[in-house]
């Protein structure tokens, strides 16, 4: 039986078509039928207008290939007009879509055309078509742009310019890597692109391009007074976070000093002097600082410069070139020397009404605990009296009065103003006497007068504490007569080690960052003495590091290395010996470009391998502090993943190094907090002990909720070392904030740890830090809207956290006065507006959360959630202020610290 043929069959059999003429066979073939349907479908989707445009462009393509030059010109002009209209208006680029199938045809015809204006015009069109049609990596848009007419680049639209800028960067990188000579001048399109960007308020894009082609000189040609701030702020932000910038954009190393130098030059050119000074300080360039002073003729503006220098802790001597008038120069020098700091701080305290002294019991709030716990904690003990001494000093810092050390004789229960001093026994008397310097902080005259009585004591610990108090009261304050040096240098040569340590530490605090040659000669002489004990050598080294912080002083660095090599391995295993490599690190604080030389010297030294690795870890962590270097953070994380051999101790500094490197900006801090969480989960015990301190350093005086919760959890850890570190770190992140949540946590911990004297001591110290200066003082080393990092402030914090790696032998032992190194980081967190005579002037300001405006168009608001207050005001870690009146003009755009106001001559009162 035969099969019935399928009428729908598409096979090769002709049964379905039987009886049809042979000529009709071609008209019913399936492929041509489907193709026709597809073409019909495409046409159905196009509107009449689009179909007409498509046909017009196809006709232009045909005419461009015509032999008649007249037809070619008309077709090219028509095509150019259609493309320009489409690219300028932000609609769908239909001409590019319809011309896509003809891109190869036009390219082929271009190669056959003789040189003429028509060929140049076609090159312009091909350059735009290549925007969407060029093969990846060919950079044909740039190729045809250079071969084209070089006309107005903006006439083809913003997207075309952005694509062209990207191809320029890629071509420059290729030429640099292959070391080829370019076939055409890349700088011609670069100049056109940069000019276009500046005309259209796209300064960040212009800066990015010029960094890629390594030609920032072009900025000077295009920057004017209207775009100077936007351009320079973007440039300085890249310099601040240059490593993140390089890693994520795969660029060669970005020279931050060069970028800052350009920004400083442009600020000076357009008379943005305060911003120029801040940029010069970020570069640590004395030449640029002096250039700012010489460029400005206004003495009132120079007074504002001096306020910025004083806040940064910069040692600076004015001469006749910088200020011609002797009288004005004396006034300016006093401001640089920070003489007005104490007066301004007390004015702030009086305005906020917190002048009344507080006792440790006011901070502990024992009445909120249950009766038994309250009774147990109120019992006197040597450790708790010492803790009360520190709490009293921290809380009443700078106020000049308290209820323990400065009360009149008749007001004390013992009939003597020194009764509290002698409630502390032995070496604890040193911290008690030194606490008077903290209470009288920044008030040099009163400080010397009240400490003098202790200098004549027969108790060596009291004398040592008084000498340390002299250093504390002078911390951050400079004097042309150097009274601190004259006094302390006499005691450095004494035989008693405690007196020598007090005098040496006092010198380090008084002259931190001063780079005083006289002090270095005194301290180096001690360092070279083989008969001196290790503790004296350690404090001598750290004081040298403080005096020459960030100086890269080669001779002192070599002396410190020799001091390390002269000590036995057993001596270098002592906790206090950590100060020797730490002093070496402070010399190179923030100097990553200069550190490799001394690191190589350290590698070739005769130091034991284990000690050498510890020193190198500290050296690199200090050198890259605040740099945000991702690669260095990865290096430190890699070191944390290793298992220690007996005697090694480099992982603690490695963990702290992660925090020191990443503390410069918010993104790095958040990423580091997550990495530290992983170290807590998977790290060895010695790493877990360092992680709380790293968290405290990352968020200093900035209590983030997630960090707060982590530290609260760790403060009850089964390992007592972890618990103590977490407790101290709670105090560090809440330092000077009066944070109620942290205060409640610490109060609860004091109840939990009331039977453990060491843990309770840490809780008390943390409570004192949280209420530092009754909430008026911060420990943050950053200022000027977190752009500047004070090296002396950071140095004090680094010393503190490194000593907390072994608290039992240092802070909980007989070296508790190491806590006073925090004085270096203490600064009022205030905005104090003053008039032209530097007298306090109360004006309305808006205070709110800072908003990142980097690269944003227009003039968006700088703060959000603002409240209007009258100065002086307190500023939180993430808060900014702006003037809320037009009656006065601030002489600095950064409203922090002391800001001088002058009357606005154009102001008219509506009333």
C-alpha cells in the first residue's frame, strides 16, 4: 500500500507540487519566503518617519560612492546633519542604528578615496559611527577623529566625547607599554576634550584624562576662578586616596605629591589661600607653606593661616619676609605657638556651662548599681586610686580645677592639698603628680606655678611625675624662650631612673614635631651610653621619635638601629623594648617613598631574624599610615595568616598596621572592619588580642554602632587579654563624646568585673576617656574636614595601642604613665568664631552631617539634617558647620577650630 503524500512537507520530494508548472518551483522555495517575511516584519516595526529616514540614509550611502563629487558632498552633508541632530538630542540614535550595516562599506570606500575635503568629512562621520560599530580594542573612533577635520568636538554630543577620551587613555597606555612612537599627536584631541569638559562643568572627567596621559600642565590653561575649587578638590581627593584609585582603574602609580603641588599652585593663583595652606600641609612642604604666606598681603588672613598651623601642630617660625611688621609678627607667632588655645577652650566650656569640676564618682555613677556592687567598688585600693587619678585627669583636662589635686588646703579632708597624691603609693605617685599637668593642660603659666612645689619633693616618684606634668602642660604649646627645655634638661642627667624617665618623656611631649637639634644632641648622648638601663633607653628612643616625627632623619634612624643591635635578644623580648622599633617607625610616619632605604639597612643589620621582622612590620605600618594602600593591607593580612614560631611577635603590629593604613577614608574603614571580623573568627589568639585595639584606632572618637557591638561582645571574652583590649577600645571609640550607650556598657562591665582589679582598672580608664574634657575634647588625629592628618596626634595614639598589646607588663605594671601619651592627640572638637581682634564672636551656624560632594554638578548642599546654633559649638566626628548669616565673611572655608570673621561690606540689614 503506497503512502499518501504530506501536503505540508518541506522535503526534497516533488510529490506535493505534482501538476504544477516547473517555472513556479522557484517562487515557492521556503528560504526566500522566510527571508521576505523577516524583511516585511522589520519594516512593519518602523514608523513612516523612521522608514523614510532609513531609506534616506541608505540613499546617502549609495551617493557617497558615486563618482560625482557634487553628489558626494550633498550626501555627506546630509548624513552629518542627521547624525549630529541625533547625537546632540538625548534620544535613540536611529541614524547610527540604520547605518550599522553600511559601516564596513563606508570604511572600504574611505580607503579608496583620494585626499580631499570630502575624505576628511567622511573621516568625521566614520569617527562617530565607530562609537557603536568599531570592533573592541580597535580605537577607530580616535583614528578617524585624528584623520578628520578636527572641528568642534562637542558638536557630536557628550557621549562621543566620553568614548573618545576612553580611547585616548587606552592608546596612551599601549604606546607607553610597547614604547612605540605614536603615528599621530595624541595631545591634539586631548586638548579639545579637556576644553569641552571644562566648558560643560565636567572637571573630574578632565582631571581623569590628564592623569591618564600624564599631562596635568594642561589644567593650568583651563582652570579659572569659577571652577578652581571643584577641580582642585577632586585632584586632592585622588591624591588622598590614590591607591584605591590606582588599583580599581588599573593605572600606573599616581604621584600624589605632584597632584597636590598642582592643586596648591592653582589655589594660590586664584587667591584661595586657606585651601592652599591646607594642601601644602598635606604635602608636608615648608616651601609651599611659605609661598602661601608671601603670596598673601592681608595680615588678618595670615592670622587665619596661623590658626590652621597651630591646629595641625606645625612648628613654624615667622621672619621679616613673611611678615614685615614686628608687632604683627609677634601676634602671629603667638597664634602659631597655640597660646590662645587655653583661653578659647575655657570660653567654650563657660558657654556650654560645664566649668564645674567633676569627681570620679560622678563618672562611675555607683548609685545606679545594686548596693553590694556599689559597696565593693567604693573600697579604696592602690589600683582603684590610680584609676581614679587618671579618670579625674581625663575628665577635668584643661579646665584648671578639680576636686582632687587643685583644691585649696582648707577644703580638703586631710588639711593638705597633697592628700590625694599620697593616697597613691610608690610609682603610682608619678601618675598622680603628672595628672596636675593634664588638669592644667595648655595653661603653661599656671601649670609651671602649681607643679613647681612638687619639683622640690624628697620623693623621687613625685619629682618624676612633676617633670612629666611639665611636659603634659606644654604639649602642643610652643614658647620662644623654651622654658620646658631649660627645666627638664637639668633633670635628665640625674642618677635616679624614674626622674630621668619623667624628664625625657616630658621633653618628648613638649617638643613633639619640633625637630629641635639641641634636644636630639641630649637624647642621642643617652642612647649611646651602654650603662643606661633598658627602660631609660626605651623612653629616650620614643622621645626622639616624637621630636623628629615624620622627618626621615637618617642619623637618628641609624642611632636607633645601633641601639637595637647592642641589646641582647632577651632584653629585646621585654615589653618596653617595643618602644625602640616604634621610635624608628615614627621617624618615617607617613613617608612611604623614603622608607625603603632604612628598611634595607635594617634587613642587613645583625639583629635576630625574629626581632628584625617585628621592626620591619612596625616600620612599614607607620610609613604607610593613612595612605589607604590596598596592597600593603593585603600584605599585613597575609602575615596574620601565618603561624608564629616561638619568640615571634610581629602579628600584633601587623593587625594594628591594617588599621593604621586604612583609617584615612570611610570606604577603607568599612572594608577593614569586615576583614577584622574575619580575623576574630579564624585568627590565632595573639591576633584576636590585637583586633579590638585595631578597631579602636579605626574609629577613634567616632562610636560606630557595629564596632560598639563588636567590642561589647569582646569585652566579656573568655580570654582576659582580649577583654581588657576591648574595654580600652570602647573608651577610645567614645573618647570625648559622652556617648550614653558606651557609658552604660562600661557601667555594666564595672559591675561584672568588680572582683578583677585589672579588668576594673581598664573599665575605669575607658570611662574617663568617654568623658574626656567633659565631652569637649577629641582624640581624632584628623582635622580640616578629615583631609589633614596630624602626625604628632597619630604618634601618640600609635604608642598607646602598641603598649596595650601587653597591658599586664606596661599600663597595668609600673609604666601606667604611658597613658599620658594620649595628650598628643587631645584637641577641642569646637568651632570658635572670633572677630578681627581675636575676641569671641557669637554668630549663627548650621551644624549637620557632612555630605560628600565630590564630582557632583551644580552647588548641592554641603550638610544635611542641620540645626542652627550660636557659636561656639561642638562638632562631632562626621559633622560639619556652615555660616548661617551673610553679615560676616569667614576667612577660612573650613569651619573648624578658630575661624576669624570679618564684616561683609555688602551686607544690608532688612530691618
